[in-house]
C-alpha cells in the first residue's frame, strides 16, 4: 500500500459561521447571508405594514355590549408594538423567518361577534385565555404531535392552498378582482376591475408594478420583490400627485376608483408620539358572567381552532417556500415556534389588539432570501419604529404591496408538483384543501376539509390503521367547528 496518502473519500466540510451572531441564527448553515436576511426582513415588513392601519379600522369601527368603542390611534400604536415585540421574539427564540401581528379574521370575530356580547376588556380577556390554553398544548407536546400526525403531502397541499389564498388576497386588495354588486342576479360572482374593465389609475399602477416585479423575478434580480414594492409605491405617489385620485371612501361613501387602504402621498409630518393607553386593558373573568358559560366556551373554542390550525398552515407554507422542512414536513425548532405563537396570541389580548398570529406574508421575505430569525429583527424593528413613524407607514397603498402577494402565490404554487395526483386517497383531500382556502378566505377551512376528507376516505377504503390516532380527534374537532351554527342555535 502506498504511504502518505489518505484512503478516505473526500468530504465536504460544512461552511463555518463567521461570528457568534451567524452561529446563533445559523445564517451560513442555512445558506443565507446577512444581506439576504436584511432584504427578506424589509420585504416582509412592507407586505405586512398594512396591518398597522387595517387592524385599528376593523376593531375601532365596532362597539361592545356597552356601546363603547376603542380609540383608533391607541389601537394603531398597540398593533405596531405587539407585532414588533412578538416578531423579534420569534426571531430570537424560534430562529425562523416568521413574522407575527394581529390576525385578520380573528380580529373581525372579536370585534363583531364576541365584543357585542360583553365589554372590550372581557373580549380581550378571552383572547388571553385562548393564548394561554394553546401555550399549554405546546408545552405538553400535543400541538406538535397533532402537527406531526398530518400526512406530508397534505402539508404540501396546505402550502399550495395558502399560495392561492395569498394570490386572491393580493388581487382583491388591489381592486384587480372585485365582487359584482348584483352577483345574486348573475352567473359571475367576481369580475375584472369595475364592470369588467381596468379603468382606474390605482388598477393600472398595480398591473405595471406586478409586471415589473415578474420581470425582475424572471431575471433573477436580487431584491426583486422589495424593489417591486418600492418602485410601485413611487409610481403611485407620482400618479396621485398628478391625478388626485383620492381614497376608496370619501365622507363615508365608496369611491371605487380610489386607492385601497392608504392614499400614496408624502405626509405633512413624519414622527408622531404613540398612544399606549390600551395596554393591560383586559379582564379574564367578566365574560363568564356577562355572556354566560356556554357562549364563552364556544367563543374560546372558535378562537383556539382558528389560531391552532392557521399557524400550522402558515408555518408549513413558509418553511416549504424556504426549503426549511425536514423529511416529515417539519420546520426546525417547531416547539419553540409554536410556543412563541401562543405567547403572541395572549399578548395581543393583553394589548387590546386581538390575537396575534403568524403571518403568511412572511413568505414574501423568504422569497427575498430570508432563511433565519435574523430577518425578524429587521421586520420587528421596523414595526417598533412604525409606532413613531406611522405617517410613513401609511404611504404604501394596497396596490403596491399586493404585487408581492401575487408573485409569492406563484412561487408557493410550484410545490403542487410533489403531490401524487394519481392516488385519490391523498389527491382529493389535497384538492379540497387547496381550493377551499382561497374560495372561503380561510386557512382553517381548507385544512379542516382536507383532514376530514382524508380520514373519511381512509375509513371507506378499510385503511383505518393508516390514519394517525390524533388525526381522528382533529377531524372530530373540525366537524364541531363546521357545525357551530346548528350547535349555537340549539344551545343559545
């Protein structure tokens, strides 16, 4: 045997972290860089910043059982504060590029169904209770176990469905797709623009911004999505300065040709002092006496089901987009991610912003290169600045931010190729999961339909043993969730 030569096969050493920050967040280990994390954090913030404006409008427009309302400026400040702190916490503890903020859908449930039955403090107390209960499920391992019980291909379908959900959100928010007012008298429930025509300046800005972003993505330009948002915002500011389009509502009356959410114009002031008076304004006991035990339990159950499975779907979709899932479809540090999410739910109630949850718009940041929790430091920091720089946040209209959602929707849709469409036992549940998310505007509805159908089809084929025992319980809970209407009508 020759000497002086190694007989071992050559090995490729894992890249070494550059410093302690790199090592902690595993930036190099996940194939990322600080610049990519920065771009990703910026992209996530710009696609989520609307919540600082929209959440206060949803909650602030409702009244509780005492006919009282919450101040919009205080809601805006609290929304930005909790989103910033919880997003940073997710980055530091979960080390996953998943941002959090007040959950859409949940805030409407709290504002229009729960609060009218009690006081605002009581309603927010229920959100705190819900967050604590989900946290207990995480610490006992049950929430993670449920997540593991879902078949891998069904998890993939969840990500694809969320991609389509993001696409329809973007198209609707930008006004490109609209509900036809007399849809009950036609065969077409939605249409292009106004009257089937793209006749508004905001609509044109959205189309041009989307086309620009698509070109940048195809040409593999770094920061394509972020550049698209910023460029479209600049174009929107110019168009507004010339055409004087105005908002989508003027003096309470709809203006279909106006900008959605924000009017893109330079603000008169940049810095404002935040109003944090709503922090701590919650009561965990009042609802039980005011609304009754059965009503209160039903509200808590609904909040838990929505938060529990929305987060699961979002976590899968973001991890799938960033190739961060293992062979069983699990992201790294799953328990920590779910624990932070439950803390965020309780924190949202404690700050009167309603439950805070993981945001699927985080996929925009992942599409920009974010792979670690370092991106969350950027997104969370910008949310905290938004408390003081609210006038700057409201520059970006939906027509600019929505371009990112449509592009990310396409990127997430590409995972559909990994589903075995020849196997009807998984293909049908996957199909229902995918289509019901955008058609019902709910992640939980899609997951529920997929789980129930999967269990039913396995039972029908005599393959009950192929279903994880926990999945039977999940399917039963979703049946109760869908039957809330009849159950409530009987009980109440």
